[in-house]
C-alpha cells in the first residue's frame, strides 16, 4: 500500500504548476519562501539509495525505520501549502551514517509527486521521472 494513494502524473504536474506559477511567473506573497526552495532533480541524478526508497514506497514496505510513512508536516513551509496528511516522509539511507541521516523522500498525494531533500528539509527537489 502506497502512502498516500496516487492519482496521475498529469495531476501532479498540474498541481505543482498551479502552486508555483501564476500567469507565467512565480507566485508572490507567502508562497515565495516555499516556491523559492523547490527545485527539480532528474530521476537519474538521485543517489542509488533513493531508488531503493522509491521502490519500497511503491511496494508499500517494509521500511527500515519506524518513522517511514509518517505524515510530513511541512513546518518549514518549503513545499507548496497543502492540508495536513497530504505529504508523507521516508528515509533515504546515507552510507556511513549511524542515524537516519538528513536525506528523505517526501511524497504528495498526486501520482509521482515525490520530492528529494539531502539537507533535512531545508530545500527540496521535485523528482523528474521523465529524464
């Protein structure tokens, strides 16, 4: 079981675009902080451990850490604002770390709306599965 359930790739693109763009420019106001820190990363540029995490998410686990799959609160306000429960987080193992480390994948409810962070939620990149 995938947390959260997915819809469609087109839905994810539309949701992200509507959250990030207004009339062809980045939205202004309170969304600036969130949209300024969301970039993009090509699927092929992810660390190999991120592929393992994405595969586990698709399979519904089992996950290596009890915190995997919990609701991500977006307290930092980096991701587009959504209702509570929209985002879920998963650990991306970091070689040589004795703890969970700083790398995560945060999923949104839209299909393939997966974000990667290597710096414990300071910045996020939307994973582009098409490159």
